[in-house]
C-alpha cells in the first residue's frame, strides 16, 4: 500500500534570531515649492519673470535587501532592521510659454536614486506565525535635482543641477507571516522625509543681476513586499 508522506514540519516556535532577505516595492516623493527670483541690484524680486511652477511629484520602483535581528518575549517581538535600496523615484515638469511677454521654457526634475534605513521594530503576534509591527527610525538617501529657465529669443538660460546625500526620518508598520520553517513574507509601508533642496541658477552665457531659485521636496511614502530567511 502507498505510504502517505508526513506533513511538513511546523514553523519555529520563536522569532528570536538573525534574518536576511530581499524586497521590491513602489515609492513616491513630493514637496518643495515653485520658482522664485532675486534681483541682486534691488535685493527684491523686482523685474523677475516669476514662473508659475508648482511642486514636483515623483514616483517609481524600488528594490533591495534587508538584515535584522528579533527578540521574542511571549507574544511581543522587538527587533532592529537595516536595509539598502536602489530606487527610480522620479518627477519632472515642463512649462512652455511662447506667448509670454518674454517667451520662455522652464524645465525641472528631481529623483531619489537610492536610500537606506535603520529602524527598530516592535510587534505583537496575532497568531504564532503572524506578526503585526510598527517601526520608525533613520533614513538616508541620494537625491538629484535639475532646473533650467530658458529664453529662446535671446538664447539665455538659467541652469542649475545638484546631487547630494540627505538624512531624515521614517515611520510606518507592517505584517509578517512565517509561512514555512525559517521563511517569512512581509508587507510594509513607510512614510519618510529627506527634507528640501534649494538650487540657485545663474545666467549663462554672460552675467545678470538675477538669480533663479527652485526648492525641491523629498517627502513621501514607500510600500514594499519582502521575503526573509531566518537563521535560527
């Protein structure tokens, strides 16, 4: 007679220990404000062609890896997790004003290219294999910005770019399910803030008393799914 295979072993009874994993998700960023201009001769915006540019809003895919450690005490699980992510969170805007008193175009873009977080986690077990948790801590990441106010009649432009590493905070929560011995899957969402970047554009070619400013905001959210392998 055929022999029925034994059922799979149950997941471990404890969450305590190291784990490593990978994740993929979606993120968005926004904030900042429109273009502004200063006339260094007067110290005001007198004579500036103010562009009615709104704040940018970007989004895109992200993915990376995480490592962490959990301590379990009865139904409470405390942990510390760090992750590093590649990202393609981009936003752009183009304004074409050929009918303005002085015709111009205005192009802006920004992006979050990579980021990482270091966060404690605090959770409770809804069941032996299902963890509900909140988390918050440090986020850091690399951002880029670009702006260009261009006057096609004269050929004059006010370009500026920047690239920097920003540091801020993040907070969120998630759910993690131990679906097999040593393996768990999770879904989490995080709100984050990497602050603002302001760039100052000077006229090229030649010199001008005008300086064109743009403030880019890097505040948004992350939703991602991941899988972890537990080393306990």
